[in-house]
C-alpha cells in the first residue's frame, strides 16, 4: 500500500503532537503567582513582583484566566509558557477571547509548541462560547507578528495606551 506525501506528513504531524511531552491547562487562581517569573522575562522586569502579585490577585477575580504550558518530562511539571485570557462580549465581534501576554521560554521556541498551544486555546475559547479571538502584541515584537499572521489573525485596529 502506497501513501501520499500529504498522508505521510499528516501522520508525522499527528505523531509529533501525540509524542509532545507538554500539558496545556488553565492555571488555578490560587497558583496565579507562579506566572510572575515568566511575566518578568517577557517584560524585562519592568514591574515589581509585589505590584504584579497585587494586580494578578485582582485580575483573577475579573474576567481573566491564565493558561499554562507545562513540560511533563521534568521531574515535576515545569511551567514553561503562559498566556493570559480575557473573556468579554464585543459589539463588533460577539463573545470574544482576548489572548494576552503570550510567552514561551526560549529553549522551547521554534518547535511547533506555540501552534499546538494556540489550537488548544481556540478549543478552550469555543468551549466557553467564544466565536472570535483577538490579541494585542507589542509593536517591536516582530517574531510574534509573523506567528499571528500565520495563525490567521488580521490587524483590525490599534491599541492605544495613556497613563491617567
């Protein structure tokens, strides 16, 4: 029996996904501070741990959840990636999941993990009744722009920020 190149590629991708030693899950509200070291890497330690702890304590009581990527091959599950999720209903989009501050440790980048994580995020959003996903990314984060374009995101507007 001969199989096509497409079938072989599909099989290999499926096998790679099954063999990935990673777990995607929502981080328990009580464990939210476990994300702070990764947020500090993402933001170059721009905000103190104390301020982040206070902000995350408030965020988890609002429409915020945080998804984590765990390496299950470590002796105990190691948090190696995060993504904040905001849920809201928008007049222009309906029920929406806003992806926020995606970060994956450098050693785990470029291996297809981000793509698998986003597949999981989309399924999670759909399970919560969302029909759209949107996100913000820093202007200077060029590698993320390519990734998001490849994921099918389109630039819909601009995000402006002003300190009050």
